[in-house]
C-alpha cells in the first residue's frame, strides 16, 4: 500500500555535498517517524538519521554534524542533506517507514558513491 521512492544518489567528489529525497505515498505521512539507513558492501545496514512527526531528530554517530534530515509534510517528502562527504559514506541509502499497517516499509535504495 505504501510506496517510498528515493532519488538524488550519484557520484560525488570527497568534501562535497549531496541531498537525497524520499517521496512517500499511501500513508498519513505527517503522523509518522521516517528514517534513512545505509548499507555499504559487506556491511550491516546502519542507522543514518530519524525524524519524528514533530521534527525531532536522531543521528547515527558516523554522520553527526555532517548530515541533516528534514521533512516537508505538504509534499510528503523526507530529505537527507549530506555534507563533507568522504569515501566511508559510499553506500546504498534506504528510506524507511518504521510502522504502517502493522509492518515496516523500505524504499529500493539509491546509491551514493564518494570518489575522486
């Protein structure tokens, strides 16, 4: 019932910035927490950031001070602004809706590659 579609991934040079978007349809978006996770090759999926319905945020230790999560409840979209990117940020980034209709929902992911 719910669709989460990420966009904005691509190749970026170290030290530069990139902003990801996740468009959500089929849910009461404004009432729910939303998250970004990432998974690098050979690694477990890790938390990047969470934003609740009131705008409160939580960040993973590896991205604190560099990434910002924010949401637009009119456009039903959650964003991830990534600054000071380095090679360790290379991963597939996934949009997450923790609970809707009794289940967890994920986007298909968007690849971010940080390289010279």
